C-alpha cells in the first residue's frame, strides 16, 4: 500500500517538471532596450575613441593629401594646356598676318595697310586671350570643386541679351574685319559701293567714309557693304567720241589724232597710263562720221584726262583744217 502511494507521488512530480519545462521553452525572449540618451552617450564615447586613435588620423590625412594632390595635378594640367593652346593660336594669327603683309608688299599696297593688318592681329590676339582665359578659368574652378553653373548660365543670358540688342553693331564690326582681311579696298582707292562712287577717305571698324566726285562725304556702314567695284587696282579705259564731216579722209583724221596724242602723252601734267589711240569708226551718216578714241588713266583722273584729250584733238583738227560735224 505504501509502495503504491510513493509511486503515484513520483509520477505526479515528473509530470509537473515536464510541464514547467515546456512552458518555459514557449515564452518569448526578453531583450534589453536602450534609451536615446544611452545611444548618444555611446556615439560620443566612440567619437572620443576615434579622436585619440592614431590610425584614424593617419587614414584621414592620407585621404586629404591624395585629394589635394589629384586636384593640384588637374589644375597644373589645365594651366599647361591653356598656355600651349594660347601660344598655338597666337602663332597662327601671326603667321596669317605675316603672309598677308608679305602679299601686300609684293602688290605695292601702301604702308598704312600693313599697319592696319598689325592692328587687326593685335585685336585677334586680345580676343583669343580673353576667350581662352574664360574657358580655362571655368575648368580650373570646376576641378577645384566650385559649382560655376549658375554663373555660366547668368553670363550666357546676359550675352544673349547684349547680342540681340547690338547685333547691327556686331555685324558692322565683323564686316569691317573681313573688308580688311579680304583686301577689298584701302584708303585712297576709288570704289563703287552700291550707287555711290568715290574715294575712300577712312576705313573704320564700323563705318567706311567715301568722298564722291561731287565733293560729298558719304558714310556707309560696313554691314551694308555688298558688291564692291574697286577702280584703283588697275587702269580704267574709257572712250572719247569725236564727230567729223564725211568729206575728210580717214588718214588725215588719224594723223591729227596721233599728233594730239603725242602732245598729251609725256607732258608734265600727264596722268595717262597709255598713249591715246584711235579705235575706229563707231557710226556714220550722210552728214557725219563718229570716231572713237581710247583713253586709259587712273580712275581718279580719268574725267580730267578725257577733257584734255578732247581739247588736244580739237586743236589738232583746227590746225589740220578738219571741220567737226
């Protein structure tokens, strides 16, 4: 009887222990949560540990040194390219200018033209200097780490506004440069621009001033210069027509014209480029014969020389007894 009671008690104890183990295994694990103050304190202690850590400062210094070295190399490379590009462009401008001056010297153009070409060369070199300085300056600031896009955008907007407002001025200046470069005319040339014919008195970067045959001074914007007829590069040929009676022999008429030409060509006030010559008969009727005489002179003196030819022919006809119709 006692043995049965003890066996039952042992079975109950074992069952209780097994239930307790199962219950404890199913409970969730309890974690310890930290407060914000504890987190701040931990970060501060970690930072303090880095401040006094030698390897931390060595690593940070190495990174800064490498960054500064890379930036210095970039800036040095940009400066080298800047000086090389500027020198090449200036040399190209000097080469083109020297070639143009040599060509003008072979053509016998006045010295003033060479001076204008040298001035134009200096202007181009100044423009190259400003443009390259701006471009490479932007690259240097970008290499250093500055954000220059707002400044570039602002400069672009301002330049666009100025360009729209002064486009006529820019057109005149650029056209004036190409008038000089293309050797269209120089000061002293007699030219025809549009409906105006006159002698060039002044060539500016914006306007060209002409002195026409009637004494008027005409100002023409370089941007309005289109077709140009230069009358001073080569002698100009024109004609004088003389009308005589049909009763005279052509040999006598030609002899009188030849005598008049001899008296004109070689005189002290002679501006003829060639001896006047009888070209031939251009028209005839029952009462008259029209004879054409060639006159070759510089454009500035052509009208004056034509009047001298008419006067000399009239005197020669009068001496030879040839009557004008």
